[in-house]
């Protein structure tokens, strides 16, 4: 039995094929790659949603300011999806198209008096949260001053409002 291998003295562990430092660097690069990929997906998704939201504000603003200029008053509160009933005779094709292409689900309304006291286009998202706020903060940078809590475009936890001024 001297030719048999004694299992109690044979090595169980083998030396690593690469150094610990090299393995740590590979793991760190892999983790950073996953993190950057996730961040890029979030940014691209938010950008796409913001690109679909801003035309609704622009088109609704144009139609409502035109209405106010022609009639001398704002229309009564209404949902933008029912603009044809609130503003008969006005060309609403661009607004209807913008609403249909909006990627952020929620309710669009016009109010003659927002809590701040002025007429506004209000978007209330189907789901509130940080994703909604991130997306609409991008829109704020495009249509207003880029400060979500100041200016004519306000982003709140439960809604986003665009102030309308007839000057």
C-alpha cells in the first residue's frame, strides 16, 4: 500500500491562477460596467419620456393662449383629452397627436386657478416617485428655468404644473 496516495497529506487547495489584486481589479471593472450600463438605461429612458412630455405642454400652451387671446377669457377647467368639447372650433390636431405620443402615463388637465392662483396645465402621473420627478425636472430645464421648485414650471411630488400668462 505504499503506492497508494495518502489523502490526508495531499493538497486540497490549489494556488490561484491569478493574483488577488488582478482578480479584484477585474471584479471592480465588471461592477463599474454594470453600474454605468444601468445609469445609461435610466438616463436614456428618462430622456425619451421627457421628450414625449414636453410637446404636450407646448401644444396645450399654444392652444390655450390662442383661446384666451380670441375669447378674452380662459376656458373652464377640463381634461386635455376632451379639449374638443371645451374649445370647439379650435384646431387641436397637434395637441391630440402630442397626447397620443406621450410615454408617461397620467392625467392632463387645464385649471383656471391652480393652488398658486394662476391658470395652469397640470400633469398628474399615474405613478408618483423619483422617476416621475427626474423626468419632469428634465422638462423644466427645457421649457423654463431648470429649477423644479421655482419659475413657471413647477414639479411637485404629485403633479407638474406649467403656469400660463396671457400678456
